[in-house]
C-alpha cells in the first residue's frame, strides 16, 4: 500500500514537472512595449491593463504585463503589502507575492530596472502553480 502511494505520488510530481517544462522552448513573448513575459505558444492574446494572454484550455489562467515609471515602484510595493497576499520573495529591486483569488491564486511581481518598473499578474488554479511561477519569473524589461 505504501509503495503504491509512493509510486502514485512520484507520477503526480513528474506530471507537474513535465507541465512546467512544457513552457521551455515553446514560448511566445507578451509585451506592452516596456516589459515582457513569456507564455506557452498556444495561449491567446488578452488585451487588458497593458498586454496579456490566456490559456486556451483554462480561460481563468491568465497573465498580464505592464510597464510603470520607476518612481511609482515603491508606492506599488507598499500597496501590494497592504493586500491579502504573502510575500514569496523580496529584495531591493523585486517583490513577488501570491494572493488568494477565490478558488484560484494570483502571482504579482514588480521589478525595478532603469527608467521603468515592470509588473506582471498571473492568475492560476493551484495545480498550475509551477507553470504560473515560470511565467511570472520570466518578467523583464524590454531592451
């Protein structure tokens, strides 16, 4: 019985890892002209608050990206910390939070580099957390 549960657990973890790996090498860039993120190729464009995309298989799995002036970075960070979220990672030029969104979760990342800061929001169901993290971690300013 324990061995069966172990094998099922291992298969589950391997499935999540395979899903997360699917975004490597098959990505498309979503950009608002200042900042960009990478999403899977089969996602459709979503025009909302900057630029974005959504999964064709789960319309609630969405990602948006938006450039903001660097002067607004700290104000946005302070506002994010007031919300019902948990800080996942923070340093002097980046903050990543995860927030509850009903049955879903949302990663919010702000990065500061040069004259613009970048913000990405990725809304996802818990089983897609690994892919959502890869998407939000791809946030960077345009060159």
